[in-house]
């Protein structure tokens, strides 16, 4: 990974970013990180959080934050706020989402009994498409091999599974953060991400960001990305961790 200073900010017109431990620090959105969003928006950047967090959170984010849209639940949907109304675009129809949530409940019970110390994520009640098992947020932190065990159990049950810095997320279907980001940029901004790759940057911190790290020429990790063993690393890395790393990136991109 190269130092962030080697990324040329000229021509970067859009920033996609993870939330947990990328924008936030120890579970908090600091004043400095939020101000960094405002700085980027004033600089004219398209801003899109791309997160594993639930639909309930994404409703708030799309309405209240200085962003253009939000991709949530690891690519299950994107939301955006337009002319005073929240707009929603899902991978699956409502009937499919409802059926899958019941199936996920049954799977969660088996996982929790198999991995002591894990728990349903506190935000599970606000999810529409996926299962989130907490291994580091509100439980006594478990080692990464416990997270990998949870992911393996999810895959055995037929789910796509990804490990974030705090949760293991599982869902039915082959989509991911990148797939929905492609739809979003084509449908909302008239941009083919393949063709526009050099004008878009992504910043993240953990294994569920790997599809984005592998795709974007301007992929960045905040410094805590070094904690993970990844198959695809970001091209650049900040000096600072978490929200301070995001602030560092915002300053670099808005020069």
C-alpha cells in the first residue's frame, strides 16, 4: 500500500466510503469527521456512504447527512433524498425480502448456539435483508477466528457472508457493495463506474470492503486496515486510523 500523499486528487469527483471504523472512531461520528464530509460537499464532491449498516440507519443518513445517496446492508439497496422525499431502490422485491428475513432468523439461532459470546447485532431489528452477528461491537470482543467461524456457518447455510470490523453479515444472493454502487452511479448520476473509475475514490477498512478495494484505482484504506489479512488491499493508506484517517483523506481530496 502506498502513502496517501501519492494519490493525485485532481479529477476525483466522487468519494464512496465505509462508515464503521472508517468514518467513525470507536463507534462515534466525531465532529471532525462530520466536518470533513461538509468540507468535501463544499468542494463539489459526490458523496456516497457504502455500508453494512441497516435500512433504518440508512433512512436517517440519506435524509440528514450531507451525502448524495447511501448504499446499505452490503449492497441490498440504495436510498437517496430528492425533492423532500426519500427514494428507495432494492435488489429484491418486498415479498422476497420478507421471506428471507424469516429464513435468516432460523439460521441466526444455529449460529449463536455454535459460537459462544456472539450475539445478534443491536441494529438487527432495523434490517430488511441481512443477518448481522456481533463479534466486537456490544459484546466482549471475540478473536477474528470466531468471526471466520460465523462466516463459515453462514456459507454452509447458503448465505453470502462478509466480515466487517464489528459484525459478520450474511444474506441470500450474490450481490455486494460494488454491485449496488454500479447501479446507483448508472441510474442516479449517469456514470458507468468502469469508464469513470479514475474519477471515483473509495475508502474503507475491513474484509467486506475487498470488492471495492479490488475495483477502484483510487482505493484507500484508513490505517486500521492493516489489522486484517485481506486478499485485496487498497492501493493507498492513510497515516491516521478511523475517523482521523477520513479527515486526512478529506483534506487531501479538497486541496
